[in-house]
C-alpha cells in the first residue's frame, strides 16, 4: 500500500519567528521611570552617555527591545539593566519595575558606626 499525502503538512516552510516589539530608547527610559521626562531621557542619550549592548548610542530614536542591556548614568550611579519588556504606557512605579531587571551589584553596606 502506498502512503497517501507524503507525511507533510503545510508548505514545508518554517513559521517566521515572532516579532518582538521595539520602542525608542528615550521613550523606554521614560516609561520605565528612570527619568522624569522624555526630554531629560533624550538629553542623556544625545550626550553619548548611554550604551546599548555595550555600544555607545547618541540617538534617542534608537530602538530597543526585550533582552537589550542598557548602561547609563542616573544621578551619581551608573545603572546596568536588562530590558524584560517594552510596556504600553508610563504606568505606576510597580508596573515600571516589571519592565527591567537590575544587573548592578548592590553596594556594600557601610561599616556600623561605633
């Protein structure tokens, strides 16, 4: 008996990988509440102090997405974070904290005062 249908389904082409959403760097930094305004975020990026996956970036319009690692100054600290999601709005702080994971080593506690 002959095999019917050849055992293949569809066209034989693999489905394309899902497209992960991307967002402008300045907008993502603002949505994740690292900066009070999008203008401040854009100024930090334009000054050349932001790195995306280790590469210096000076364009606020640079797109970032899930898995990208950002390094940037915030106050007196240098932040290193990995993007976990792009979000859809600038929500409350609790929502913003779900958009990234902090890769910084926590600073050592100062010695106790005697």
